[in-house]
C-alpha cells in the first residue's frame, strides 16, 4: 500500500504541478460565486421541494438506505484502522496491519477535517439554517448566504456539510491502490461523494454551496496532509521509524501489563491466604460448635 506523488508527469508551471494551489483557487472561486449569487442555492434546492410536502425525497427508502451507507462506510474504515493500531500494540513483534503513515494520514484527515474543522469550527461559527428551515421552503428562518455569520443561534446548522466532508475524505484512498486501478477507484469514490452530496440537497438538509465548499476544504486539507506525510524529502523512511516506535511502545505496554498482573496476583494471594492464627482458631471454633450442639 504505497502513496505515490508522480510529479515527473506534470510539466513545470502547470496547475497539475501544484494541486494544493488548484484546490485553494477552486474553493475560493466557488465561495465568491455563491456569495455573489446566493439565489443559486435557493434555485437548486427548489428543484427538490414540493409545496405542501416539503422535500419528499426524505420519504424514499432507497435514498435513506444510501445515506446510511454513506455514514457507516467511513465509520467502518475508522474502526478498521483503530483495530489495526490496537493489534500492533497487542502483538508488537508482528508487522502492522496497515502502514503506520497510512493510519496516521487518515486519522489526521478525519480528526482535523470533519471532526475539528466542520463540527468544531464551522458549525458553531456560521449560523446558517438548513433549506428545510428557511421561509422559502416552509420553514421559519430567513435565508442566509454562504459564509454569512447570520447573527442568530440555530440548533440545526447547515454550513458546511459534515456528511459531504466525510465522504470527500475517502477519495484519497484512490492514491493507495495500484496505479492501474487508481483512476477507476478515484472516479468511483468521487461519484459516491457526489451522490452523497446530491442526496443531502434532495433531503433539504444542505444547500449546494454547503456541499461544494465542504468538498473543497477537505480537498485542501487532504492534499496538504498528503504532502506532509508523503511529499516531503526524506519521508520515505518515516514508515520504518513509526513501525519501530510502535513496536517499542507495544513492548513497553506488554511489560507494564505483565508487571501489573503480577502485582495484582501477589496482592490477591496475600489477602486470600490463611494466616497461622486463623488456622489455629479454626479447630477451636469447630470444637466450640460441637459442645453447643
């Protein structure tokens, strides 16, 4: 499982040479567009709205099942990575189930992206109601364009989309498969992310700008982390150093666990063993019982 940055194929001076700059420019352009033309958000959401019914897509079982899959698939990946890390610590003499950089990369991506950036910063900061909550679609709140602070508190905030951010974080998986499969996997994961984003719009849960800007922010973060973990000179030996560090940590935890168990057994044996005084008192107590009977 190897991440490869093939910069030799990108001519110097082109945007292909600087994907981080490209992702930043695209995100800024999308942000400026939706701030300048906020009616686009309303127009796209109105395509899925039915007067008197709200957003009927929420009642379609297949779409709800697809949404659940989009939620559980990233969660399953996270659990598998955590299990792989725990197995390495339990069995330190064995090789890691996944390369340490792979685990660290995706752990950092999900923690810094959907967890911190989206739910820890953007959701509390930007008071933007969801489409189903605005007056244009039968709600009670006024429409607020992207990046607007709003000024009121909403319990259910729209900017940016957490689910779109999570599935976008899956797209870098394409760069860890063999090169012959890379384009195919990239297209499949991108299509999955796009359908998840469209599903959230159809449910009246997010505006178009919510999902596109979320995807752009996660693209910026994933590319930056990719350079940090895989693109800098000298990082090729990082897996070896991380593997050695995890092995040493696993052995230390193993030794500490054995010492703790040994101390516990000693304490229990000391408290459960019968002292000589108790052994002498036992026959006397039995004789006293026989005399009373």
